[in-house]
């Protein structure tokens, strides 16, 4: 006797805020397909908040959302933990941190805990270390990088 195994296709979309209303309408239509006892497509979208206004005009799309999770920015402690975690995953294994406590505090204050901004600022700080043959990212270095970025954005 053959037991038919039921499978659901899961479509995972990253950078969902880049989806157009037309693409969302196509996805909404695909979500309509189902058998008598199961959906044929499960949709998971990872996106920034810019997706929300795009979703509103797509009729019945928000009705199909069964789970929505909004991640809050990291707090100061979590910012430091994220920096250390990423350094360790990248292979840094010295006992001392590459970022001083003042640098971490400045990173948190200037990024408001948003992970992409934290990663970008840390990346620039690590470039600074390499270019200036330094061994520790200090609060001063973070402030110089932020000032340089502000000057570029103003130009």
C-alpha cells in the first residue's frame, strides 16, 4: 500500500521591501492554490518596514498573513554581543576585544541598534584599523568615521 506524502512548497523571499505591488499581486494569486486539505505554497518574506505601505494597496494580501513578527532594534548590550559574535564567527579569537567599551557605546548611540547600520559601521572601523595599523577600535575612531560619513553625505 502506498501512502502519499504531502509536501508544501515554501518560498522564502529576502529583501521583500523591494517587491513591487505587481509582484505582490502575483504572489497573492499563487497563495490561492490549494487542495481540499492543504495549501500548496507557504510564503515567508523577510523585509524592512518599507514593505508595509506597498502591501496596503494589494487587495486581500494582508488577510493571508498568519504570522507577522517585527524585530526591534538591539539595545546597547545586544549591540556589543552582536559585534563580538560576528568577530568570533569571522575567525577572530584573541581574548581581548577589537572594540573598546566606549567604541561599542558610540556604535550603539549612532546606529540606534539597527543591525545593518552596526555591521556597516563596524566594517568601516575594521578598515580603519587595517589602514592605520592600529589594534583597537576606540570611541575616537568611531567618531572620526561617523564624521567622515556625515561629510560624504553632505557633499
